[in-house]
């Protein structure tokens, strides 16, 4: 595996290729639309450089400085450099910025485990997009020889039932730094950045879309869609103020109705709480959808629910798996349905959107 070291969001220089540790390295201080729809809303302050353009975040079309294949890029935040797994396809025209998909691991997982689980790299090679698989910040074991992690999902405890310390890395800020770094390197097209994830990674992708809808063109949480944190007073309800995106975000999601980790029917856990159906309906409401749900069978055990006529054409789609477990449809898991491929359906959905 190659390794490329990046210092700062401004991307000052690249260091030599070489091996990099799995843990953090301390360094120097430092509304979506359908492709047929309207153009992107103007850049936010986080997109702009000192000269008022998008230079600080990189311009699409600049040569990508990350090698093809799988490598690691250091992303710096708060004076700490975090190695991030990156897979760049070997395609004609690679010098142009490519679409990018954040691939977020589940709780007790890591970048390598999610990449092996959903085979997103294979689809990336075939379709010509970049996959980026960061690691969460919270160790899922102590000691942690397998380098497994939790995400610091805003406002909720981990699967261990513990709230992160106040000084824990902000993973919303971290994912923003990941995006900005890849755009700044000339690799990722800032208008075509997407996020997917499984379980805890799905919850993190959901939370990121709530907080930074200006950064992602669409999301695809698998077995973990949320629309804000559960209400502290009543976990069966959504705390509305915890997810109030300033623009619509298209959503495609997958969930088994026999999932016992993140139950489709919900539970009283402050990490999970309200039902998957409420999460889907909440995104449809936030996206201003006025039609749906349209329910149609896909296979023997899979149905598709779609909300359309949404603001910015930001549809909301649920694939519900009857008897489905806490798994990635089509993934490398003996308990996962093979009737549909979530990975293929996710990418097909993403191709319709840019921001």
C-alpha cells in the first residue's frame, strides 16, 4: 500500500511514499440537485480560500497527486495527521477530478473491514470513482491491537453506552477535512462527493448530511439511517433541532426488518431510538417531498419505497428486506440477502445527483 502525506488543509506539500502507522501521527500545528436540475448553490465560507475562490479546497481538473490503486493519505486536523485509506481507479482521463464516495465503517470496524465487506472498490474501478475510507476516532477496544473504532456521532453514546469526552475529535469536522484534502489534491470533484456507511458508519453518514449538506450530493446509509438524534426525553421521537439541513439531501437506504442491532421497529436506546420508517419519513419531510411513498416489490423479500416530487429533486428511497439481518445486501456476509446489491444500487442512485 502506498502512502502519501498531506500537511494542512491548504496542502502545502507531499512527502515520500512509504509505510504509515494505522493510528494518528502527531504533526505540525496546523442543496443537492439532480443532474438534470439547477446548478450548484454558491460556495460556503468553508469552501473559500483567502482570495475568495475555491483555491483552498482545490479546483476540479487539476492533476490528482494520489497514485492509482489503494494508498493512504494523511489528513490533518488540530495538529494531528490521521491516515486515511484511499482507492483511486485507473481510468482514462484520471487527471480530471473524479466523483468520490466516503465509505464509513461500522462500530467495532475499520477502513479495511468495510472495504472488504461491501466491495465498493470493485465498483469504483468499473465505474470510475474514488473511494475514501477513514477511521472513527474512538477506540472500540482497550488495548486495541486490531485497530477497531467507533465514530463520534454527535450527541449520542457509542454502542458501549458511553458518551465521548468533550475534547474528543469532532468527526463532522474530520470528514470535512477529509473531503477538503481530497479536493485540494485535485482528486475529488467537490460537486460529486457522496457518503455511505454501514451501521455506526450509516449513523455517522446521516449525521454528516444533517450538519454539512453543502458538502455531500447524496447519502446512502445501510442498516443505520438517522434523521437527527433520538429525543433525550422520548427516544421514539426525533429531536428536530439536531437535524435541520439548509438544503435537500437525496437519500437511499437499506434496512432489514429482522435487524436486532439497529431494530427497524426502533428501541429505547439513546444511540438508536426511533424507527427506521420515521427516519425515512423525516428525510422526506426535510426534503420537501410531496409524493409518496410509492411501494413496489423488487424481489421475493425486498420492497422499494420511494418519496418523490422533492425540493431539488432530492428523492428518498428505502429498500426494505423482509427477514433481513443487520447486514449489507449483496455484501460478503452469509446472513446478507443476495437478492439485491446495495453497492450497485447506491452508485446508480448517486450518478443522478451533484451539488
